[in-house]
C-alpha cells in the first residue's frame, strides 16, 4: 500500500484545547515552554489552503503545531487530500535543515499518526507576501533566498549527492502523488481549458483569460513545462516556494511549508519565487495612493528579482567548483586533466538551460494565479475591479511571454526589462 | 534496507545438475517438459557478462533458467553485483509483457530468493548480433523493434500511464542502483579519462582513444547525456537494448534481458539499438572476403537503422493520437477545443527533442563499445588488428559526431548519410 493511501487509525484533528495537552505531553518542549498544560494558551492561525496551524504559548516560550487535515481546507471535505503530506513535509524539512538550518524554523517533533509537525514559532517574522503588499523592503531577502535555493538544489542533485542516496530519496518522494497532482492540474493544465474551478476578475479579464484557450503556443509551452515537472528529477524541490512560504524580518528570512516537496526540476522553485515577485510588481498600481506612488517600490521588487537569480547563480557556481562530488561532470574528466575551462563551459551550459526552465516555470506560475483556482493576495487586495483587472492583464501578458519565450530571454535583466515594458503598455486589459 | 543490499539467505547458484531438480519441482512446467528430473538434460550457455543461463530440455519441451550471480561474470567476484537485478528484470518483463507479449520470451516463474527467472527457450532464435556479423538480413526486424519501442515507451510514460501508477513504478525501479551505476560509469564517464578498465585496439586506436580526453565538446556532451540518464524519468526503458538483447528468426524478433530497466529517457533505448546497428555497419569492411563484398549488406544495415526510427515514430504518432490518456497534453487542451493541429505541433516538438536525445545516446553508446570496458563482437571478431582499428576509428568518429551534434541532425537520413560519409573518409585511424 502506498503511504499516502493510508490514513492512520489513531489520527485525531486537534483544536485549541486538545493541542495544549498534546504539546504539554512532549517532554522535549517543557524547558522551552516553561509550564504545564494549565499554563499554556493556544490559538489557531491557519490562513493557508490546506492545514490547521496552532500557536501554543507558555510562560517562557512558544511553538507552532502544524497539522494536516484529510481534505483541502480551501475547498472543504469534498476534496480529500492525504495526511501523508505531513510526512513529506517533515522529510523535506530534515533534508533542508541538514543543509541550511538558519533559513528554516527549528523542528521539534514529528507525529506521523496525527500528521503533525511541532516547530519553532517564528516571531516577530511576518509572511513576506503581506509585507510586499504593504510596500516594505527587505535588504537581505535576495541574499538569503538566493543562497538557500543554490544550496538546497545543488546539494540534493546528482552534482553533489551520492547517487544511491539520491535514487532512494527520489523513490521516497515519488509517493507524494496527491500534492504533485495539485500542481500538475492547477498550474499547468486547468488555466488552459474550461476547468470548473477556474476563476478570474470579471468582466475585466474575460478576454485575456479566454484567449489562453486558443493560444496554441502557450498551451504547448505549459505542457512542456508540465513534462519537465513530472519527469525531470534534478533535485529535491520545495515545490511551493511563493512569497507566502517565506517569513521575514528586516534581518532574517525563513522558508516554511515544503509539503509539496519532491524530486523535480530546479527551475520550479526559482521560477515560483520570481513569479510571485513579478506578481507583486504588477500589483503595484493597485496599491498606490497617488499615481506613481509605488514606482520606486516596483523598482525595488525588480532589483530583488534580479538579485535572487544573480545570488543563486553565484553560489551555484561556487558549489559547482568546490562541492561537485556527485556522479555528474566528474572532476576526473575536467579538473583532474587540467581542463578547468571545460568544467566552466559545462556549468554555463547547464545554467543556460536552468534559466530557460526558471522563466518557463515562472510564466506558468504567474498565469495560474490570475485565471486558475488559487489567486494571490497581492492582486486580490485591490478592491476596485477595473484597476485590479488592469494589473492582472499585464501580469498575464508577462506570464505568457516568460512561458512561450523561455530559452530566448538572454538573462535576468531581459526578464525585468520586459516586465517594465509590459507595465508601461496601454490597453492590455 | 534497500532491496539490492539484501542477499537472500537461501540463495544458491545452480549448476547443470541442480537446475534439473529445480525445474522438475515446478509443477506448472511438467506439461511443457513432458518428464521428471531423470528425463531432463541441462546445459549452461551464458555468454553474457553477468549471469548463469541454463537450457533445460525434457521429452516434449524446454525452458531457459536465467540466474543472477552475486558478481559480474565478465570480471569475477572482485566486482560484486546485487542479485536484485533478477527482481528488476522480472518486473520489467511483466510490464513489457502486458504491452507486447509477442516480442518477449514467455515467463513461467520468478524466484526472488534464488534471483532467477524461468522462461521460454526461444528456438530456433539466434542472437541478432551474431547474425549481423554473419551478414544475414531480417526483413521484419525494424518493424518488430520499432513498434516494440514505441509501444513500451509510450505506454509507460506520462503520455499514457496513470500518474500514481507511474510514480509508484519510478520509485520501484529507482532501487536498481547498481545496474544504473554500471551504465553511468562505463558508458558516460570512463571512456573520457584514464579509467583502469578501459581498453582498445592498440596501437591503431591509441590516438583517437586518447584524443577523447582532451575533447571538451565530447566530454561535456557525454555528461549532458548522463544528466538526462540520471534525471529524465520519461518511461520504463529496457536499459540495455543492443543487438545482443534481441533474438531473431526470419519471421520473429524477441527482446530479452531487461535487467538494466528503470525509468529513464526514451532516447536511451532507441539510441542503444541505433548505436549497435551503426557499429555493425562500421565493422563491415572487417568482415568482407573481397573489397566491397559487404557493401550491399552495409546499406541494408543503414536502411534498417532508418526504418527503426521511422517505424518507431509512426507508431508513436498513432499512439499519441489515440492513446494519449495520461496527464500530459490533455485532450481537454487540444482536441476537445477543436485544436487538432495544436496536438500535432506539440507531438512534433516532442519528437524533435526525442530524436536529439536518441542521437546523443547513440553516440555515447558507440564510443563506450570502442574504448571502454565492454566491446562488441562485431568489431572483436575482426582478427587483423590494423583492419579492426580502421573500422573502429571510423565508428569512433561517428559516435563523436552523433554525441556532439545531437539536436543538429535534421532526421534519421542525416544520420545514415553521415555514416556513409565517414566510412568513405581516409586516414581516420
């Protein structure tokens, strides 16, 4: 039986009362919380689409309890979703923590039966997406996440990882079928036909949304990216690395919620982040109090987009040179024969392909947030529908270009230049 | 514990005596063999690199018993190799048999503990490679194998297979680490540095063999194909589809020995077969009794190479149109919207990439048979070393071009034209 078909017999969803008893029963937390069940307070704060999230506080400290529900919270129990996603999240967290613990919440406890993870309560951290809507800047964000991407993707790939371990991990995460299926359907397929759960700002986005269905180039491109998603097992990807999966302060950034993790294409994670930064960029005119009032902030978003890729690439190049211990591009073929430039050329060729994947995935991720089931608060928060549709139409045009012209955009500056150009266009909505 | 780390406690290698008792004990075979242990005869005929192979004959019929040894037979017990390869072979055989039983030996029994499979004794079938060396023609070969490739690759891919089943199979075959490692090392890496097991015809091939190590383009190309091998899980591939893995008569063709099976790139199987047909082609001058005596046969080999691809492609196109039930390129995006041409364009784009992979893998497979550990009888049977080296040098040049220029060869005729051209070149050795 596949793991995700099994719903453990002892599973019991917690509530704000039972979660206190549960946490009080974990002896490893008593020092942190500083009190027994009677001294704990709990609240449920889950605002995502899938899970219960509790904050449990004691006299001296606090923890988060994240518990999977057997269905999609956003939709209800008509859409069942296996509890095993907590197992995959925990497995992803432990692997990421072995590489970059400083970019994650600390993990205290995993309970497979109850499909829950107990972890550090990040405070005063706030979800990045909310801060971007508020127009706040984070000077270390691109550095933190660019390095995190390079480290986690490189070190779980055949560039670095021992091949038997990587194949064993590919097998383990292959079982994360249901969460991959969400992406396979909602990101790559549903936006391009009359899927029941699609929605968009009406009537402003009608024309652009419906045009996707007869846009052969974009449909084929989306399916080519889907094929890469299903059959390019390059590295352990987070699988849902949007700006709602990053918590920030001015000094710190942490990546949360890797329940969609599996061995997939590296560009999927980088593309997801870039897509969400660009969605934030195209939402700016919806948030400004006076015309042009958020132009500077838009430029900061584009600079951050550029920096994410550049910092990713720089760290990836360092890792390629110093930590390339896997079976790919063995040093015996290059450096050990004095052929340093051969290894550099091979690296540049790889990065060229990765950048094409990254832009393709970024395009697909933008489009699905505009005409598919799950939208982003950056746009949803724009109350006036005409204004929102105008922002969304430009973002949709950008997504299409990234998807169709992946592999033809010379570098990350070509992407940000294109974003500026599309934002200046008139009559797109 | 991974399956392949486990050597079952009860494992016992058979010999020509014990194999009779073993087979006599399988009640499902008594009707076929027509007699008990005392009426059976057995002989060991394994001529491959890895396993024991017995033919057991009774009064009315016969079977083959193929048993894995815990080491590489070609090298000896200094190179251990897990018995689990029989498990993967049996799993591949059952999956292929569900698709095209007429192209396989019938399977009677699998014994995981003893790492053996009992199957149909194919008679009067002969190993294709031996027949090609003898200059024999097989009018149905390309049709049989082209269709087999299309059917097995399409139906185990995300084009057709239910996604949960495919991911579960990816996981199962991910455990076939040791056999994948043989390919990863011997095919893609060892030929390009001073690996201890490399060998080639000396001194005739010295210059060409050593030149590979400073040939940056070929080294990078080989590693790019290795990356596709390790991280492109398109379909269940046979994994070792050379002309020694096909048994033929004038009317029939059967594919045997899929112990290297795993979810990998489709082009690996097609490329392996094309590589071995081209190796046969370049060996012709070594087998001719008088100058030009095998020229016609060489042309038959090239026509067969063309037909393999063309028949593969034609059947693949049919399957794409009629059996595309997987999650890729959903009909809801194309045919169901009246966009038949969109689906056709997507298909052609996919086949274009697959052809590039096919030629790249074909090139890598040719090279490794000339300067790596395992050579082919087509060349080895050429006794005179100067003559052999001349054939091998041309084959090596062909392999290099296929590898480096994959994606730039317009179609299969460009490949066969190139082969003719290289064969006519002087001074390549």
